[in-house]
């Protein structure tokens, strides 16, 4: 459930008509609902009720400072993957002891930063990283708490670009070699082995891959304990999918995911961490764009929007489906026609949907892309010198611009002309 509903014929974000935001902010823009973000976080809290747990929001999904501040205030932890994300989390008020650091390419500088802030745990992805972390910890007189990310070689049955738990993926160490690598970790100075980490992919729409992976993690926990390691924390990653096509998809609910967690690893007495991103932020956000033209092509029509692939890259990058709806509610029974929905960027890949059934739309009409709160604004660019898309947060009947659209001057002034050209 989200808080984007038609009221009096206009799509609202909570109690704010989207037409009002469009008039003030201009299009395209992203809009997020505080109530939906909060609700999704709480749904995970309830799903893991009874387990000692921490929800580490995967902020790569949506790292706007206002969104982070909301979760910081709710007591969430964060999963970060770069020094930039780490700094954002700290700036939003998340203490180091609630931050976990994932990613295959952490640099010594990033490690130092995290250690200075008393990080909760590094999710280590390779032996060279383990060695580098040990050296940084020793050099700074600190101890690095770690989990090792294991690659369980299970098929997450999701899009190839976002599957991470197969042996051919770059992530983690093969689970078959885990005992060896844990032994190495335990012998290194400055390293404190705390737990095990696993993350098999994103937009999972079935529970079985989780079941398979978590069972392997449970077996590994027992084997490592038998080897003398004090495994007391399991990070189970994120990845639970969302219904991008409302009409015909129903991925498992967090409650059922929670049941799988309890059934597979609940008996081990470990503290549980999860790293959901998409399920928390995805359906808590829309991207709103205006129609520039409706163009009649050869045998097909094109709806040309002022939003483009640089603002929302998911359709171009993953062939992802986003429901697209008019902001002004069509009268019931309005006939729908197939139309290609595109942006103004100079690439055929700048296509959001092909032959999508839509009610009649005219130049100037607003449309909203649903399920755009995760991996939307964070993946935006200025390609074609289109200013970075702004973001708006709604709370009841209030709204605030939480990232302003840069002016053209700001965009141009970031570059500089070298002296030899003068
Ligand atoms: N933890 C780790 C270690 C991850 O790599 C990811 C996502 C997550 C947690 C959060 O997964 P989520 O709950 O959001 O599925 N840009 C792509 C998605 C990339 C996901 C990368 N890793 C998209 O737009 O579909």
C-alpha cells in the first residue's frame, strides 16, 4: 500500500495534489511520501519481531538527506557502499555503530573514515580486502569488526544485471572456501570476526532462493562455530522485490520473508541484520513529468515527455516496467490506446514504454511514473545537459523541495576552462 491516490480527480501524494507541486517546482520531479517510507520500514520491523535485529536501510536505493534523516530518526541502521554514502549517513545523524559497509572495492581511505566513526561492521568481500583492512586497523590503532560476504551460488531468478549470488558474479567469496578465509581473518591483527554476510540479488520475487541461501548460511554458522569462531551476527542482505506491475504481480510480503528468516536462521541465537532498499523506497516515490508533444509516427504514436532516461534510467538499463498514469484521473470507461512513451534525449533507448495502453493524453498533461522512489533520482545524470532532476518530500498536507533543480548557470559553472585556452 502507498499514499499516492486519486482524490477529487487528481493524483495526490498523501494530502498534496501533484498539480500543486508541479506548478511550484516545475517538471520533471520526484516526489516521496513520508507515510509510505515510514510504513515500509515498520513492516520490516514487524516481520522480524521476536528476533534481535537491525534494519540497515540500503541507502543506495534513495540517499536523499531528508529520506536518510527520516530513517535515522526512526532508529534505522544503514548499509553503505562508498565513502560518500558513509558521509551522508553520518550527516543525517546515523551513528557509526548502526552503519554497515558493503561493496567489493573499499579503499583504505574509506576504511579509515569508517573506523574513525566506530563502524558497526565491514562486510568484507575478498582476501586482499581483508589484508588491507587489517593494515588500516593496525595503523590507526583500531579494531575492525567484520562479517565476510559469502557467495552461496544460488540463483536469485532476477534480472542478470542485479543478481549477485551466483559464482560468476564479482561478489563475496565462494561459500566452499569460507572456513579457510575465516581462519585467515581470525589470525590477522586488527580484525574482529563477528558474523556472516550474504546478499543474493535485487528484485527477488520468490522466497525459495532466500530459503536456499539462508540454509547454507545456517550450516556455515555451525561449521564456523565448531572451528572456534564466535559467530554472533548474520547479515542477510536485501533484495525483496516490489510489484512494479500492479495489475499482475504480487511478490512475497515482508511478513513471509520474515518467516523464512525465522525458520532458517532463527534457532542460531544470532543478531539479524537485513539490508532492504527497494522495498522501503520504491513504492514510496513517483516521478512526475509533463507531456511536451503527442507525435503521430508511422503506424504508432509517441508520447514525448520532459522526463528522460537521464532522470529515470531503469527502463533503458534493465528493460524495467514502471506503471505510468495520468495525474488527472481519466473518467471511468475512457478508451485506452497503445502509445510509445519516450523522453527528449537523442537515443532510441530513451524509451520508457512501448505500445503502452494509455487514456488520451494531450500536450501539457502531467503523468506519473509509479514505483520510482528507489534507484530513480540516485541514478540520474545530466546527460544531454539536462539539469539534475529535483526531489520533493511530502508529509501530510505539507511538501518541501529536498533537492532543488540546479540552475543552468550552476550546471555550467561546475566546469572550468584551462588557463592555456585564454
Ligand atoms: N545490500 C547489498 C549488498 C546490495 O548490493 C543491495 C543492492 C542491497 C542490499 C539492496 O537491495 P534491494 O533491497 O534494494 O533490492 N539499480 C538496480 C538495483 C541494484 C541493486 C544493487 N544492490 C535497479 O534499479 O533495479
